[in-house]
DNA sequence: ATGGCTTGTAGGACAAGA
C-alpha cells in the first residue's frame, strides 16, 4: 500500500498535475492540502474518472483538504471533533483497515502573531484527537503539511531560521508529542541523503538553490511503521511548469 | 532588505502562504 501527501496550492490550478502524477504514480491513497475550493466546485468527476474515490472538505479561498483513494473509504470525519474550527484543515477516512488523517496544519505566520497562537492551540486540539485515534486504530497514519520542520536537518539554513515559524521550539515540541504517542516519522525510518526537502520558496530561485524545508510528513503507528519499506520525496512535480511550492511525499507499506 | 513569487478574490490591490 502506497500512501502519499501533497500540498497542491490550489487544486483548480494543479488538477492536471495531480492527474499526471497519479498516472505516473498510481498510489493507493493521496492526501491533498490547500485545495482552495468550495465543495460545490471540487473536481470530483475528473478524479473519479482517473480511478479514485475522493472525499473532501473545502472552503472559499483558503485551506481545504481531500483524500483520494483507489479503495472505498468509510467513517469519513471532517474537522477535529475536539477543536472547533471554521477553517477546513482536517479530513479522516478508513481505507482497507487503515485509519488515515489528512491534515493541513496552520502556518503560524510569525511567532508574535495571533496566527501563531492559533497554530499552537490547533496543535493541542489535534493531539487530543490523535491520542484517541491512535488508541482506537492500530493501523494509523497522519499525512499532511505540518508546517513544522522537526529537526535542523530539515532546514536548508538552520541559522537563518532560528526563532522563526516552522522551527520554533513550541512547534517542534508539538511534533515530538505526536512522535511520543507513539508515531514514527516514516522518512526517518530510513537512511536519507542530506538536504532533502518537501517545500521550496517560490522566490529567489528557492528550488534551484535547494533553499527548502522538510515540512510535509507521513507519521505511522508502530504496526504500519514495522511494515513500512520506503519513504521518498518525489521532487519531479516541483520541476514542472507552474508547480506547487510543495512536492509529494510517498510511503510504501507492505500490509500482510 | 519585510521583499522577493504564486494564488484567490475581484475586476484593483491586497491577504496569505512559509
């Protein structure tokens, strides 16, 4: 079973790339973030025509998440039952016995901003929900744009980012609390080359200079981590014309 | 260097992302 996550920065703009990527990479599950479309305008027919079931939770202009799956989905939940939020950032479904949560964790804007406080409260609420979901589902996966670089290894220039969002200690502490549930960062289950990232700034030729961050993650429960045989960041779509600033991350799990 | 790109909303700048 292959599970993938991709922040597409507008599904309207990126739909052709999503369909192309799925044709090239027929994963079982693809979690999307920043669809930026209301449900009435979600391109459900196009995705189903590509052979995928799809569930989604969107809003106007911002945020928006979706799960695409080769297999039927059950027990779909939109938003966090333990954290009231008008922003559409979470959707969950069960696929072949695997509980999947697709998350678009808030960006936080700046450490002294209200949005940063919202991010930390949002992460507290997520932790409450995760605690219950991990206990209820031995096969559990949390995929998405975390907007957290867990480690200095995940930052192109750690010195330049000290004290900023994505790397601040409270954010990293929230990430470690998820790891302590326990959940495994599937990327770090394997030897990885240095300086591998999942996001690069559009500006200043960030991708060409590899000025990036690893902020998109696939966390796995112990049962799934034990069956995980690979986790790769696919940089190919970031090289396409008019790319998202994020690129897909894919975990392979050998379910028995 | 608080901006550099990109997107959505609008139908002109501006908010937001990370």
